[in-house]
C-alpha cells in the first residue's frame, strides 16, 4: 500500500505527459504512485510512461481501443493501491506539495477534495477576449458555492479516500460524450453524506485549456447534452441550471439556442475567432459569452442535434 495514488486518464498525451512526470519528481511526499491509463495509445504514449517509469513510481494501463474517460478512470482507480486516490488530468503541472496537500486534507476529516486549477493560456484572440476572465470568474464562483452544492465542481483535480471510492462505486461509463461523468461521480459522493471541500491553497497549473471560440462552443454544446443525461439519471433535485428568466440577455440566449446546430455553431465560432481582435473589449467578451451560453442551452434542450462526439 502507498499513501496516495494519482490516476491520470490520457489519450494522445505523449507531448503533455513529460511536464506532469517532472512535477511528480518534485513532490515533497514521495509515498505516491501514478497510474496513467491510456485510452487507446494513438501516439506511443506508453513509451513515454515506460521511459519515466525507470526512475519514477509511474506505470501504465493501456486500452487497445478508445473506451472513454469514465472507463479509463475506473481502470486506474480500481487498480490503485493508495489510501488517498487523486485524479489528475495529463495536462496539469503539479505544485511540489500537491500530494502532501491532498493527503493532509483527508487526514483532517472525512471528505471529498476539489482543487481548482489555474488555466495557462497561449496568446489567442479567444483567451484575450474571454478565456482568461472566464477562468478567474469560474474559480471565484467555485469558492463561493454553498457546501451543499460544491459537488458540481468535481473535475480534473480531485481526491477521495480509497474507502469512499469503493462505497460510491466507479464512474458511470454510459457518459461517453464530453463532460459530466466527473460531476455525476461527485454527486454520488455528496449523496453518501460526505463534505465536499473546494480547497484553498492549491496552485496547480492547467496547460491545456480551450484556446478558441470554435472549440469552446463545441464543448458547451456536447456538455449540455451530457447534462441532460445526468438529470435523467438523478432527477430534477440534481439540477445545476435554472430555467432562463425573461431578461433581454436570456431572450438572446434562447434565440441563439433555437438556431444552434453543430454546423451553425462551427460557423459562429470560426467567425468570432477571425474577428475578435478587431472588436472592442466589451462586445468581444459578450459575443463569446452569448455563443457559449446558447450552445450549452441548445445541448440541454435539443440533445438530438448532437451528431458527433468529442
């Protein structure tokens, strides 16, 4: 047994994994293992894991084909030996006390732990107009969330005890499209009666944020569809979105939602990415926000329009 296990779901991550492994090398708590679950090895990531595994406590589980992130998480967590089980995405850079911090928070009380990351953006029109400010707003919102609702932030830098993971059970592998397999697991931990803490003091860096409006609206659209599946499983008491009110802004969102398809959202995203730098700051931010919110609402209201999977 080890003190902690870090499970990393990865697909096409050979260029991202070395930074993660170097940050594992710098940990102040060395009693840790890292399990990288390759969800179909499309770029020889396993050779990267093997190279670093010669000197670090890193090993891999390799799926012969793509099975989805939920299946990858389950394979890693059910194989893990640690008392504390930590999830980390393959594009994170862990601060030196990352493992120590997660372990200490579980020693203090029975709980789930959510550590918010800070996005590191390349210099793109989307990042300047919307992404950087949205990232800061999301982190502020998470820390202000009432304790009974913090489960909705369960994501790519979280932890539970080994015992709690097995009480809750694995991630639901029916969530094959983009998003909500993580929040759904956090909701089940909440139903177990555990406190879920959005923990201060983490400085984890996320090097793989969305870099364009095109990608952001696509993710919002697919996430909206996955949310619909989440509500169909857990019922209206699990809602995280309320019905749009009659404000002028939400009237625009409803119109945008009604017109949204994968094709139209792609056109809107590409058009905004070409024009954001020529717009003043305020309208540029609002146009991206409108596109994102309309796409998310469309995914929730018209899930049959989602034709492809991210």
